[in-house]
């Protein structure tokens, strides 16, 4: 499946929807959207990953980039990620820097 990324920023919250396969070839597209969200003043980042089938280490580097650019006080929410993606985040320990939500808990974002 082809990679696709869309960004919507509202009231200081950036929502990025990812679908397809995030690898080294298209990670720069994702990174550009994160940089755009930061430039638009986003204080928190919501990554909608329900339709993301795969994420390589290049995608993980973009998540690290996002955390660095947004700062320590920013929350980064990962919503609906596949088990393989969550396992990667856990094995690297980066899950400690994110808020992982499954689709059943998406209601928690209403206050964000």
C-alpha cells in the first residue's frame, strides 16, 4: 500500500494521519509534516496510525525528531498502532516518551 500522510492543526493540536508503509523513502515526507506542525505552533501531536501497516527505523527517527522539535512538555499521542509498531516502540524504550492509545480509548483525546 502506498504511503500517505495528512496534517490538520487546530487549537495548538496537530493531527497527522498516516497510512500505508512508512520507510526510508517516505520518512522525509512525514518529517516535513511534523516540521510544518511545529511551525504552525502545535503544542501536542496526535498520530493516527490505524491505517499504518509498517514503520521502519526511519519512521522511528522521525518520531524522535518530533519529540525533540516539540519539546519536553509536548505530548505525542500514538493512536491505533499495529502490534508490530508498538513492539518496535517498546523494544527501543521510546514508548516511554509517547502516549499509546488504542482505538477504544480515542475518547481521551477530546480534551486535547
